[in-house]
């Protein structure tokens, strides 16, 4: 009775809610909210739902966040974009087999249609979203029984009506999981295509959802308001009210009504925001080609790259930073960065990289989200040519190479096919997905120690496998690992194979209505163990685990520079630089960070070398008189314009009778033109 009174009081205190508009990106706070969202857009709008499974501690997730919001803005009212924090909504993460972050899932008609794992970049996300939008538009059709009968009456009048009804019923059964008892979606499209192939003509298909159904509620104009107003006035004019009699309701009815009103309140709270007010990055400076070679281009978005961008921007070189959105090594570290000077309060790797980025953009750097595929000279001492994956050709007088390094892999059976299914190189990104589970970390350096400590916060057991009898890591990190109660170290051991098995998805959309799996290729194989070998005795055994995190070092991202610059003979893959500088064998190309450092490979040393590279590049531009083409041309054009104007004035004034001009006194026409040229040049 007390519970009923409490529920009645809550319901009675709720006020009517106003109409809302769909948000740009909606944050899901509960499983119920997500299920309700899928059902709504399956039955009321037909729009695809794009889901970003993320974690705040995941570097690539942070890098993809503004891109996700940017793409959401491009496809407003064509798709619904939501974000799900895997740390808070672990039930949804388990249901949809999210085993690597970030994961992008695409839903259509309430079912998962596609899934992409990792930092896929803006182009990959845009491609997948565009594909889902086109599929949703193609399936937004309905084939009525009347239209099918009319079609057969024109094309095959001998067709029995029972046969026509049977054909239509088969189409309806394909979508029997939907609430509508009609031939809709993919089934209707497929039937229409088959009939067109047979009769060279297709039955009439009508849109299932109108543009008004798909638009945000606040964009439907005043029609909705007028409709609501008329219905309100009619209800006030004596029509019976549909509101429940709360004082007569049972406890179950009260709970149902409370849930309904809380859903409405949540919709009003989230969807009441103006979508256009949500900007991805207020500090962002987009790059616009000028027609002239760039003064400085920085390739890479780690400490070396952003440090070079900061120094270059403050020197007035307007550097262009070309880097993919997923970030580098430091952006993927979730442990606190304790050895970087100036951080009185420790910060994570992603936070430190984000601060560097903001500082560079503040001073005038621009960013292009892209991947460089080749760098080379243009010939005849011209600018360096940079070929990118999507932007195309970019020319620059100086290029600072700061592409960092990528993770090494074990190259053992099972590793490749289970990436995203339990095999990972980023414990910070994917660690929480294996909370209260057993995991393996492979490696003996600082990276392996950091990964083990991160995983030990959530996993029930962490096994560190190292091929030697002692760690190569720093003593502080090694001692923390050895003293941790959750971490077990297995010495003198290597992994021979990663074992896995296919698992049944908890998502009902993974199977068809008759219980059969729709696509065997879409089944996820997940890690269940690893075969390890003792290097001393040669004995092998199997360790059970749910994930394997590989941390065995990195290889510089310099493969696209083969034949362009000289490499260090003592350290394969590392770019050779002149002693005491960042200068490479290609004039105008400078190397900073892990691409040229085979010894230290620290964030602080990378940042220092990035600053040195910017100073070397600035000196190179000054010594060779490069980077001022646009300023020189503008100064020359303005000087010529001023000279022409002065000549015209002199001729029209009658020579010696002309009024006195202090700027032309005791000066020839050539001197006046030169004076104007230098003055304009100084102003520019």
C-alpha cells in the first residue's frame, strides 16, 4: 500500500512534456532505453541506428568521438546516432559481443546489420553509414495485396487469387517479427525484383514511412502543434479522457505508467537539445589548400608531431598536421603519465595528447585527418610531394616526419583471425570488456608492465608471459607487477598458438526467425585459451584465458620511405639523421620521435625531438629563402597597382603643374615603385 501511494505521488507530480527534436548524438543510459530506441525506429521511422561503443579511457575512442559527431551532423534525419559507454552498459556490450574498442554497430529494422571494429577513420565511418542509409531507403517500401493483385491482373490474368494471396503471405512471413502484418522492407524489394525479371515489369511499391515520419519532431512544422492543440481542445470539450485513474490502479499498472512517463521525461531531457549547437571541436582549424606549397607539414599526431606543430605555429609557419584520427601509442595508454615534466597532477596519455593538440591549434596549426602513403622529391629542387590516402597530393617546402611506431604481433596461428575477438594490443581500450575474466599479457618491457597493471584493476587474473628470466622494463614498473596479488608471471615461455571457438550471440538479430543463422561468416570467433611452450624444456601446455594482449614492442612506420631516405644500418626501420640534428638525407625532410630514436623511445624525448625538427625546418626555410611565394606575389601586385595609379595621376595633372606630392619628391618613378613594393611587403 505504501509503495502504491509513493508511485501515485510521483505520477501525480509529473507535468506534461513538450515536443522535442532528435539530438545529434544520443547517450544511452540503460538497456531499456536502447531497446525502446531500436523498437521506435524500427516501427515508426525506418531509420538506421548507428551505435558507437566506447570507453573514456580508450585513446582511439577519444580520437573517433569528434568524427562520429561530424558524420552524425552530415546525416541528420537520415540516420540515428547513439553512444554507449561500455563501462556503464556492460549488459549491452555483452549482448552484442563487443570485444574491442571502439566498435561501431549498425542496426536496421531493430536488427544488427553490420559491425566495424577499431579506429576506422572518417572515411570508413562515412562509407559504412552511407551504405546503411542507402539500404534503409531501399527497404522503406511496402507492397500491398491490392497492388499485387492489380499487377497480376495486368501481367498474368490467369493467376488464381489464392496463389496471389499465397505469394503475398510468403513476403509477409519474411517480416513476421515486425508488428505490421504487411509485405515490407527487403522482402517487398526482393519480390518486386523477381517479378520484374520474370514479367519485365514490377508491382507498385509505396513508401512505408514518409519524410515527416523520419524528420525530427521539432522540424515537422506547426502541423503537429495544431494537431495537438485541436486534440487538446476536443478533449476539453467533453470527450472522455484517456488518462488512467491512478487512485484505482493496481501496483502493476502504476509501475507501468511510471516507466512510461520516465521514458517520456528521458526523451524530453535528451532530445530537447538543439542538434546544431553540438559542435565536434570548437578549437578545430580545418585546412584549405592555398595553391602554394605549404611552408611546413607535420606527418603524425603524437608528442613529436604536436610539439613540432606548436613550435612551427609560434614561428608563423602555419603548419599543417596530417594524422589519422585513431592516434598513436601515447593516446592509447590509460595508465597515468608520471614521468612527463610539468604534470604536478598526473594525467593519462589521451589527456596529454589532447592538451598538446589544443595548444597547437590555438597558435594556428591546421589538421587534416588522413594517412600519408608516400613522400618524395618533385625534382629540379622543387617542393616535397606528399601523397595521402584521400586528400591527394600536397606539396611542402619542409616536412617533419613523426609517424611513430605500430605494435608488433606474435605471428602465431589464431592471432589474426581473433583480433577484435580477444586478441588486442591495447589493454586500455579493451581491458574493461574482460572484467572478472582471466587474461594473458605477452611481453617484458614497459608496455607489457603497464598493460598488466591496467588489466589487474578489473580482470580476475592476469598472466604475464615472458620469453626470458627477467624483465626489460624499468625497476619501478617491474616491482609493481611482481608484487601485485592478481598478476602471475610465467618466465622462459612463449606462445605457440591462440585457441578460440565460435560463440552464439545473445543478440536475437543474429539469427533468423526460424532459428537458423543468417550468415555464418558473421559469427565471431573468440579467445578461449593459448598453447604455451617452455623455451628450456620444450614442453607445451594449454592455459585457459578469455583474451590475449600483445605488448612485444613496436616497429617504426617508415615502410613508405624505402628508397627515399637513408635508414640506420644498426637499427632496421629507423630513419638515419645527421648527428646532433633531425636532418635526413632528403633536403627539407626532418625526422622526429620514434621513427629516428631506437634507444630512448619516450614521450618526453619525442616531444624534444619534435621541437628540434621545427627549429631545423625554420632554419632551412630561412637559409633557402623558401615559403614566401604568396607574400612576395601579393606585394609585387600591390606595388604595381600603386605604381600604375601614381603614373595615371601624374599624366592627368599636366606634368609640372601637378600638385606637390611628398612621396614622389626627389624620386624617380622607379624609386617610387620600389618604395611602394617594399612598404607593402613590410605591411604584409
